[in-house]
């Protein structure tokens, strides 16, 4: 599937290994941001909503590895997770509201 689905699969794998529900690893919102923005460093990953210091340390390297290999697979021009332009626009609006918090 798309990048979002691959991120969800990794989340499920990590959640099972830790014996926790997937949302405890990262929420779907966080995975969508990852798929959209495709961070390539821990510093970039840390900017996403739902990623604190502990989660960054615990899960960051595995997700970055997947994101980096995806850049080679899909190329940077690919729409993250296959979102429609409308969904991408909605995400941008939500992100703007979140900044005003």
C-alpha cells in the first residue's frame, strides 16, 4: 500500500512487541503528518504533533528508517498516503489551527 499504510503496519508491529494498543505508539494523526511531511531527521520528527521525547527516542529511528526507504521508493513528489488535494488542504488547515493552540 501507500506510505501511510506502511507506517501503520510498523506501528502495529511495535505495539504488539510492546504489548500496547497501536494508538499508544502514535495516533493516526501523527502517522498522517509523517506521511505528508516525510521527515528525514529526528529533529524534524520531533516537530510533529504527538511525538514527545520518549516516543522520539523509543520509536523515532524505526520510523525514520521506513520514511527514508520510502523516499527512495516513492520519490519526494509522491502524494503522502495517496491523499486527495482536498484532504491535504484540510490537513494544512488543521495544522494552522494547531499552531495557534
